[in-house]
């Protein structure tokens, strides 16, 4: 398998804080790699390092078969487009002028492809409208357009749908899928909106305390996610009591619902619940969500 990015035992130390603690990850060529972790897990630090904004304390990484200590790493970095934390845009300029500014920064000889970029991100009709009057979703799409100047084939996005309304999220999702499928751009995307990430990612890397705790493909994740029985009952407290007595693994989903991760003998469970005056309203097969899998993997806590 070909890889766009590989890291080997990366460390990043800030005085007494280890932002990265021996991180090793592998981003396959052509993938949409979902980078999942809590606040402070090290996602943005890793992104800043591979973009050349910071240097690792130790360890190494490889971009397009060039190790970061080689002089040629600069050429590899030119193949990266990135939106780190917030898009770098000029609010008092138009979308077109923002793109022209990026062309100049990269030293490109002409503005060839500029109109195509605006069309690609759905901003071709903004004309003289200044970016300060754009919606948050429009600004995010402009940030991605700026990252695409210079025709990179590796796009790095740090929380690209953070704060967007549902329509903005759909637009960014469709844009990322289009870039990946039609232009074969590899995408590394960190996001705390795990349900949305599951609609995009072909591969996942789960990071906790500066280390990758699990890497797997979307297919492997689907296999790993535990299947369960989702039960809706009249009294979850009574259900919990019965499940505890039967030594079954479960998770309370809402006031009336619980996921049971065990082989269930339905008649036995229903009889046990009847004895504690708990009515079973419905039972259906259900697959564990990406969020549930992540929580079980890293032990809970607030996601980034």
C-alpha cells in the first residue's frame, strides 16, 4: 500500500507537557483519514508539525517518501494544502481577491484555475461581496479553496465543520467527497462531530494522550463496532437492575432506551422484567456508533 504520510514515534514536548508521546500513524494514498481524539490529545500539534509550522522534539515523519530531516521535504510539503484551526482569509477582500493573494504568496506566474476553484467550492457567484459578509460555511469553503491553490494532492483539515449549521456541514461534506473521488486528493480530517465523520472517512486513527491507540479502515471499524439489541422499556431503572443480575453489558441511551451488548434469550429477559413490572415496548438489532466505539476505546471524556 502507498502512503502519503507516515509518522514514526513522534514526540513533541512543551516544558513539562507531552503533546505527542511516540505517535505513529499511516495515512494511505487516496484515503479520507478521520483523525479522532479529545481536546488536548495532540491532533492539532501533529497537523502543525507535518505542515512545517513546528518541529518535533524527536521521532520522524515521511511525506511522499521523504523523511522530514531531508532537504527535499520542502517539495513534499508543497503538495499539502491545509486549513489549520481557522481559515486564513482577509475579511475586507472578496473571495477572488483572497485567492489572488494566495497565488502571489506561492509565487505562481498567473491566476490560471482561479475561476475553476471558485466554482469548485460554490463561491463563483459572490462577485464583489466581501468575506466579512459571508456565512461561516462560505468562509470555510473559501479557506479550502485557498488551501487548494497550487494543486496539492494532500488536503489537511483541522475541524472543518466546527460551528457550521446543518446546511453548511452538508456542503463541506459534499465538497470533501468530491475532492477525494473526482480529483483523487487524499484528505486528513480531524473532527469532534463523529457521526458526520463516519459519513466521510475511509480510514481512522484514534489518538489519546499523544499516541495512536488504534488505526483501522472503515470496513474494519464496521466489523469491530459491537452489535447490540436496542431495547425500549417502560422503566430503565428496573431494566438496569435485571441486566446487572444477569451480568449483561449494557449502555443507557435515554430515559426509555438501552443498548444491550450480549446474546439475549428474549423470553427469559422478558419474564425477568415482568417480575419487576417493567414492560418491553420494542427490541431491535442495532450497531454500535463510531462515538460509542471511540468512548469504549479511550475510556470516555469530552471529545474534541
